[in-house]
């Protein structure tokens, strides 16, 4: 089983087009040791040829161009992307669906009912795409049964409902529904190796902790270093919790959570990193602290084989 990080940044990307925070300005000017990143997406493959796109970012076309594996060129019109799964209906995870409209068959889209509702109402991408390739909704039922995805033979996918946030345009932004946000466990049935993926993890609920403990690779919410990071920088009025994210530093933060797993040889990787996050500075104290805790920071193009 292969996992490719197509985009390791949160919504907005790094640098963000209109942002002049220390990180965005520094990476733009080349005065900061930091690397550009596109918006949140990974791709998973069992055979290295057919891929499940997990989250379709606004940067999808650039991500496809940067990852030649996604274009196996088997016929006149072709793509390695066999199907898409979205973990929520946020702009950074679904806008790229519009970029797949030139397909000649309906796009298989794995999504919960709550997310499908958003994509047919608050952000009506599915009805829009019905005028192009069309979308075939494959339900993620959250009934405890593993999903089967045709493109990923030998890989079991388990979806976990998460306490996070539906997007601002969602009819259930203020009355959360089960399935607004999910985390995923990918298990290679042959090797038994497991990946836990949750770029938006507002709360570490018991079932989440259990899945994290069992994972060999953790790709988890790396959005913000402190809960009030965006507020302190004068860039937003929202805390990490308001946005459905868990900060890394301090009591109850992600570093503490990752430390508490007695996950022997598991790789711990932060993903979905907001452009304001000081961990993006590769020679900074926050990055050093992560390294001391055995925690890595995802970058575009990072690849795992399990
Ligand atoms: C989030 O996860 O909070 C997002 O990155 C928001 C967005 O895409 O604007
Ligand atoms: Mn996001
Ligand atoms: Zn910025």
C-alpha cells in the first residue's frame, strides 16, 4: 500500500495568496527556511497504478502535474485517479472535484450522508457536476462495516466519525451531524500495517485514541501550534476549537496526545498545516521540539509504503 501526500497545507496553502504573516512573507522572499505547500490531499494506491484520491483540493491540477504516478497514460483520455473519498465538505477538500469534470464516466465519490448533503445544498458541487461527468455517490455508512473501494484491492478502509466542524456554508454548521467529519484507517490486509489519517481532529475521543494506538503511521491534524494563533496574529477571530482543530502545544495538545500513545515504532506525522504555524520554519524552536518528540511534519510529495 502506497500513500502519497499531494498537499500538506491547510486551506489557503503556503504561502496563502493574501497573507503577509511571518511565514508567508518569509517563504515568498526566501528569507525563511521553509517550503511551499499545496492544500490538503493524499492519494492511496494498492498497485501503484490505480489511486484513491482522498480529498480533492483546490490545488488538484498542480498536484496531478507534480505527481506523474497519477497519470499512467494507458489510453487517449486517462487518469490514475479511479475514485475520490472526501472526509468533510470543506472548501480545501472538495473544490478540486470541479477539476475532474472532463471525465467520460461519472466520478465515484465516497462520502458520508452528512457530507453528501452539503455537496448537494450549501456547496452544490454534485448538481453542478451533473452537467459534466456526473457524480456517483458511494455512501460511507458509519455502521462499523469496513468500506470497500474497487480501486484499492487488499486495502480495508474504516471510517471513524469525528467531533470537528462542518463548513461555514453547511446546513449543519451549528447543529453538528454524525458524519460531518471523519477520520480514516487504511489497513493493508497483506502486511497488517495500518495508517490513521485525520487532518481535522478537534477532539481525541476514546474511539479515536484507540485507532491512533493501533496505527503504524499517523497522519494527524497539524493545523495550528496554539489555540489562539490566528487571533494573536490579528488574522482571524476563531480559535482552533472553533475551526474543529486541536493545537499541538500545551496541555492536552497533539504533542501530548502523540507522546501518550505507547505506539512502539509508529511514525507520527503532522499534516494539514496552516500557513501561520511556526512548525513550518525548518530551523525554528517549534520544529526542534517536534523532532525531540519523534514527530515529523508532512511535505508535498512525502511518500509512505506500508
Ligand atoms: C479548515 O480545516 O479549517 C480549513 O482549512 C478551512 C478552509 O478550507 O478554509
Ligand atoms: Mn481544512
Ligand atoms: Zn500566512
